[in-house]
């Protein structure tokens, strides 16, 4: 019970005070501004893992470029990180906060939760590299259910690092049929709140 109360207090205080996090990678730092007022559940979920240092020693492992997604009619450009295949160490999935609800959109630097089915996001997140990717927003065609993905932050420093990660050599990702898995994943050393 005590752990639950502490976690709750951390989540509430985190939403009030910490608006930025730093993602320390083996290639450099990426600073992300979070949007707790627009996407409170998604930010709280992300910060829960951050505060428990559960993103430490994880990785950016997937990159999607225009040249590695076959004949997709909804091409995107993103890098994806998180727990990858570790499904045992995650909290229950969260309800999606769609871009229609939040007013946010998938444009360059947007940080969003990856998912399969609606309301299935846990730890996986991605960063957008193009100017605008409406196919990832609510009503977009990248996911057949039309709910899109939940934007909850924006890169404010370190897009050069994001672009460098996206250029990494890729290999075939079993089950996806595309060469989107980084041959050498980029280590996420840690993700921590930045206190302003």
C-alpha cells in the first residue's frame, strides 16, 4: 500500500513540476518536453517508468525510413525505443489519448506511444522525423483501427541525435517482413526528469 501511495504522489507531483526529460543515449542526449495538460494519462504512464528508472539500459532498436517500408501507402519516418520484447516487466496498458482528444499532432520531433491494438500502449515510444505525418494521427491510415497514436511530448533539443540513430544499418525484423531492426541498437543509458 505504501508503494502505491508513493507512486501516486510521484505521478501527481511529476505532472505538476517536471515538464522535460533527458534521454541519455550512447550517441548523445535528447531533451523532450512533455505535455501533461494535453495528454495526462500518457505522460503519467511514461513518467512512471522514468521515475522507477526502468528505461535504463534499454534501447532504440527500430528505425523506419522511406527506403525500408516496402510499398507502404502510408509511409512514415520514426525511430522507436523502449523495452522491445520484454513484456514481463510492464504495467497494464493505458487507454489511448488520441490526437483528436489532445489537439496534438505527429510532426517533426513529436514523441508518441507505439501500440498494436487500441488501448495497448505500455513502454514503447517513437520519435517522428518528417515535417508532418497525419497518417499517424486520429483518422490516419497507418493503423487500420483509425485511432492513430498518442502524442505526449516533443523533442526540443537533440534532433541531430535522432537523425543519426535513424541512419543506422538495419536487418530483417521477423514478423514485420521489413528491414527495420537496428543491427546495433542504440543504448538508452537512462531517462531522467529535468528540473527547471
